[in-house]
């Protein structure tokens, strides 16, 4: 019989059924501890109570009830004398407290041994009442580098950290990451995963989506998976293989498109902002719907309207109905997106661009004519105008005018352009070249910064018609009173020369200002009756004054050039005085439109600035934004660690490098500085430094002087 002396009273998490199944499979592994039940006079009654082993007894009783165990089956027991000095409660408590649970690592390794001896994942899971996924996770943990398992066994890392190391099966790489992590302040599992997968590509990357995981693995590529949390498909480890597969497929797509008769086809994985500069875009007619497409579209529309009508008066639409409406919309949009049909004579002199969009889908932009491919008669007319009849497409249908082209006799010339972050490798300064001196910013970095500023100025000017009118008048006054020569054609020698941004950060095309400019351009392009000068003249004539000014501002904004360029003292390119005048005028324009590059979306990150400049520049940025005390906490770090920590400290500070500051605000100092031009400085910033701001490792190995200064603060 069960004993009331059993100290285990709480039944939460205790399963008699699972234990019964285990006993039925392997037999009872541990006997029961029993004592004789005594009468009031101290004689034995012939019954025995179980102070230790009650759950086992209940499991055995369940098996008897299920007729899976005979009532007379012998059960091993340890008999404690009735008159023992050890109390029954003492035995029950000792059995539970003296038991040591198996270490998780021993469990992981035991699962490995079971599988090595022939048991499958399903059999192991059934034997220990866990899911097959749990077994796979335990086996994955046991496959971590043996040295790291030893660290875990000695409580040198947490189970969550060990789980993070399973992302990458490379033991050597695991040890490299542990060597870095173990001496770092940031030992979080997400940091371990990030470091183990930093040379891989996520399965959600547009290249991976374009190729497909199955094609990648069929080509011999490996996929890293995280069994312990959602990984969105994992990471593709062989980036070189992935890039080759992308290039091969893009080339195959381009070869298929070449049958349409285009003179040239360009292939590029990434197209920079403004890559259609200098190209004329053909106007085509949408292809008519086939009978089958028309019937399909009518059926979809009828179903859509029927569902809308059925649920028109209801406050909420069922999820499945809402999902079906979305599917119908997508299907109708796919049919309505008609391919354009171009003039065959124009096709023979035009080209197409093949690239990937942000979601990893193939994008083909057809119908672009280069200046050198224009008919002779048209070229003769256009020679008198700097802008000519060239139109610049914005948004999707754009291309790279600087790329080469092929003859119409050839099939297609396909060149895949793959850059590394939009700039040459090794753009940052090597550690041994950083002597601590405050050197000028790298030429390429200044060009990228001013490209971002130029685009932000265009966006701001496009919604500032009064400023645009002033700028245009200044241009016209300069042309009128400082004419360098006679006009060569046309009735007005005022024009906007659209400026291409040759040096730019890879994320510029996806920035908020780039999207705003593209959206505004697409809206005007949809409204304007382009292609017929007479109709366009009439349209502009009746346009209201406010819209005319907005259109003027938009067109004028494409002529903004605030770019820093390399000065050529030999006459070709811009002169030193010309560059000075350009930057000064751009700064006056920035003041007029109240440009704030922080609001425009630029911030100093590891990639956009901090890892591109010497350590002295990093410290200068932190000093200006957070004060001298914070800067001194970083000066003992290596370049990469300093740049990473500086990015965190500068987040949200509003600090900007000189190339992005406005002269009128940069002239202010101390408490007069405002957001967007560098942040707090001096004593105010020092007061803001706290233990919460800085990780512990930044205060390690500081010189005594710095420690004394911190103590004084």
C-alpha cells in the first residue's frame, strides 16, 4: 500500500503513464523501499507500506490493470525493519534529494551512442517520450567542438550559448568565435550566431530567393540551419557558388531575351541610383489581351465583385475570404500588367537591362536608346542642345549608360556586375597605417557622402518651389550677364543637366530620399503628356500656378550638383576655385531649404563611415558627440572594435561629418549646437557617461590617468 510518509506530494509534471510505458519496455530498474505495517500492539499486519517508490508502485498497478503485468509478478523490494531508527519520511526525502540528475551533456552524448548503435531518431524519441525534433536538437548539441563541450560541462558557458554554436558545424570556426567571445563583454547567443554566419548569406537574401535553395544544394552548396529557433530557411554558406549561380541564370535569361531583337542587353545584379542617365526611353503600346486572358480576367473580376457584395454590410470579413480577395487582386494585376510592344525599327537600335529587384524576382527593363545609337537625322537636330531629346527614366525602367554594348549582328553580350558593398575591397585603412594623426577623409568616402547630400538637396528643392525659382533666376542672371559665348541653338539657353552620381554608397538607391524623388518623378511622368510638344505646351499653359511651380522645382532639382570631385589642375574636369564655389553655393541652398542630413536618413555606421576612416577620426566623432571622457574609453581598442562600439554610442546622437554639415550651423559651438550638426560636447556630455552607456570591457586595461579622470567624474 502507498504510505502517507512519502514526502512527494506535489504531482505537477509527474506522469505515471509514461513511467508505466518505460517499465513495460525495459522492466523495473529500481526496487521499492517498503516497511511492515504494524498493529496498535506492535505486531506486523502482513501489509507493507511504500514510503519511497510510490510512483513506481502506481505505474506497476496501472500495468496490472491494463493486463500487461501479472498480479503475481515478483517486484524487488528493499525491506526496512519496522523498528528502525531511520524514519520513513527520512528514507523518502533521502531517495529524492540524494538523487543527482544526469548532466545535459551526458544526455546529449547518450543519444549519440544510441544512434551509433542502430537506434533511429524516431525510436529514441519514443523511448524517452520526446519529439523527434528534440532528439535532433540533442544530437546537434553533441556535435559541437569537443573543447566547447568541455567548457559547457565545467559551466563555462550556458546552454543557450552552446545551442548558438550549432549553427555552423565547422569546429575550427566555432573555436575562433569562442576565443573572441570569451574575452568580450557581449556573449549573447545572437552575437555568437551572427559571427558564425557572417560569411554566409541568409536564405531570404534576394540572390538566394532568385536561385532557390534546391538548385543551390543540387550544385553542391551547403545550408546552415538553426534547430533551436526560427531561421527563415537558414544561411547559404558558399557565397561564391551562389554568386556564380545567380550570374549563370541572369545570363541565361538575357540570352533568352536576345531573341526579341534588341541591339544590346546589359546584366547587373545591382543598378545604382540614376543609372538611366543619358538614355532615351522608347514608348511602347501595351499588348492586347488574348481571348483566354480576357476570359480569365472576367471570371476573376466576377468572383471578386461577388465576394465584395456578399460581405459589403459586415463589420469584419473572415480571414479566408480576405485572403481570397487578395489572391484575386494579385491574379488580376498579373493579367493587367501587359508587356509593351515597341516599333521593330526602334528595337534594332535599343537595348534592355536584366537585373534583380529587392524581393529576388527577375526584372527586365526594355527599350533604352544610347546617344550613339540615335539615327543620324535625329542626332543632327540634338547636337544643338545639351539635354537634347534624352529622357531620364526613374524608378524601375533604368540602366547603366556607362556599360558597353554589342552589335545587332551578335546574339547578346552579357556582363554580370557584382560589387562588394559598392566600393573596392580594403577601402578602410590598415591597422598598421593608422598612426593616430587626423588625416583628411578618403576621397571615395567624401564623394559618397556628398552624393547622399546631393540627392537629399534634390528631394528638398523639389518641394520648395520658391527656393527653386530663386535658384533658377540666379542661374539665368549668371548666364545673361556673364555669357561665355553665343548660343548654338534653341530659343533659350537655360537647361537642367541631370547629374549622375558616380560614387555612392550601395544603400543610397533604397534610402528614403531616393524613394521620395522616384515617387515624385513617377507621379509627374504619369500626368505629363510626353512625346508631343504641342500637347505638352497646352497642358503646361492651363496648369495652375502652384502645380507649375512644383513642376519647376522638381525639374530643377535634377540639376543640383553638390558633389565633391577630384580637382584636375590641367584643365579637364573642375578647377579648385570651381569646386569651392560649388560647395559654397550648395551650402547656401542647404540653408535655404533647411536641410538636415539626420532627418534625411544618414547616420554614422560601421559601413557608411566609421570603418572607412582612421582611428583618430572615430575618436573625433565620439568626442564631439559624447565628450572627451567617452572618447578616452575607446582609444585603447583595435580599429574594428572601436568602430563597432562607436556606432552604438553615436546612434541617435545626430552627429555628422564635416562634409554633411551646414556651414551656418557648424559655426555654432557648445550649447548652441543643434541636432544634425554634431551633438553634446564638453561637460554636458561627460555628465551623460554612465556604466549603462558603456560595456564593461571598455574599462579594462585603462591607464591610471583615465581611471582617475573617470573617478573624478
